[in-house]
């Protein structure tokens, strides 16, 4: 069986360095807001070509804290992509704002800038652009639209570590960018972890307060904050793995290039290949009208796949107030998508076998 993702294999090359770094933290007696975090924040900001990085507990909190820091009015509306993971939208409703769903581009499956303008009202305060699957949204168009209407742009880059848009690293383009370092990400910790990058010094400073109960000085609270801190052990692990992010992404790009050039199946839709060397390729998501049969075919031949994501947000029970929305592009995407294995530890032989097996899918059966 070729697993969809084997984290033991992914982390094996760095295991000794991770153990050494973790033991150093354990023996230091300092586990929260210490030197490992400072080091990672500096390194990751530099990597993303951003002025500031603020480490937080996870990617969900990263988006939540950005929205909190902007202190929008209670009746604010936030534009979100209809095709995304639920974590991109939960912070909006947590804070009492209205999520305004926008259909994706049917080719890229990302937020469609042409449809954003239709949804902007006097109450709109922000746009959350999700770099889903590791591909950047059309940030020039989104930033231009935001400037015209005085809106903030927040990028959810949980799947886009190291992605590039027009020679700019993701993390340096939007007003603020949220990252997750969940273990399965291109840059993964060994637990929950996240960060925010921004060029806005005042925003970064407020975020440092908010992540720590609203305090920078112990027992002196200037804001009503939360407990959301990137701990020292996870920061140390990320410090070990960050230098290898680009080489791993390059391997992902090489695999993606093979998939794009060699997979050829009737009615199967491949992701766009116009930015192969810029995308981070966190996932390689294909579409087929008979997803279940293709998954069964691959499984029978020892290839594990995944579905990101089977049910759109507006059809989830947790978002039942949005269930009457008509979002046909989003719904079709969620009925058809399949993620093939794509990670830096796949061998050339495994990649060739995956391609061969996909191409042997007989449709219709």
C-alpha cells in the first residue's frame, strides 16, 4: 500500500535533530515564550519576506486573532471562499460576524476575484483569501479591490508554506497572513502550532498581547486576550525543519509536474499547471464525476487517497443557517475532488506506479 501520507517517513530524516532540539528545551526549564519562539519568529518572517511573525497555538487561532486585533464592529461582514476547510470560516462566526460566501473559480477552485465585488456591502470589513491546496489566490486583483473599498485582506496560508505569487512569498502580500503548522502541512510541527505574518507593526504588537491573555507584562492586561502561544518545543521542531522546506517543496513540484504531464484519463480534471514552480503543492487535487469508482480502483491497487473535502461548509450541520445558499460550483467540486498522494518522501517508482494506475482506470465501468 502506498499511504496517502506517512508522517513517520516524513519526519525520519530530521528525527535526531528534533530529539536533540526538544531535549534542549526540556532541560532548559523554559517552555513558553522563550528563545526558540523568538528564533523561529525571526527566521519565518525572513523566509516569508515579511516584517513580523507572531507565533500562536494553531492556524484557527491565527485567523481568529487577526480578526480580533482589527476590532471590527459587531455587525461586520467578512467575505470568505465557499470552497475551503471549515477552519477558514469558523473564526468569522465565533466572533459574531456574518460570513459572506463567494463561489470559486471553476478551474483553480480558489476564491474568484470577479465575484467578490458583487458581495461587498457597507458592512463588509475584510476578505479572507484561502490559498487552498498550496496555490496562491489572485492577490493583485484581491488587494486592488480591497484598497478601493477600504477592506482588510487576510490570507489563510495553512496549505501554502513557501508558495510564491509574482515573485513574492506568501506571507508578505496580504495585510496579515495566517499559517498552520499542523503535522501534515508542508512545514509541520509534531503537534498543533501556528503563526501570523504581517508588515503592520502595530498589528503585530497587538497580536503579541492578544495571544497572551492581552498582556506583555505579567499581571498587567491591556486587552481582553486569549491563551494561544506557540510553545518552545514546537518552535524548536520548526526551527529544525524550516531550512528543509524549500527542498521538500521542490520535490513536491517535481512530482506534481509528472502528474500533470503524464496522467491522462477520460473526464478526469487535473489542477492547473500554469504555476507549477510557484505553487507549494500541499495537495494534488483531481476531479472526476465518478469519484467513488476511481477511489475504489486506486484502493484495490494499493494506493491510498483522500477527499479534501467531502461536504461544503454551507451544507454542514454546524452552519445550518447557511444551508439554503445556492453555490453550485462549490457543491460540484466537493462531489468530485480526490487527493492523490503527494509528498517529499514518495519515490520515483511510487510516483510512476500511481500515474500508471490512474491511467488504467476504465471509465465508465
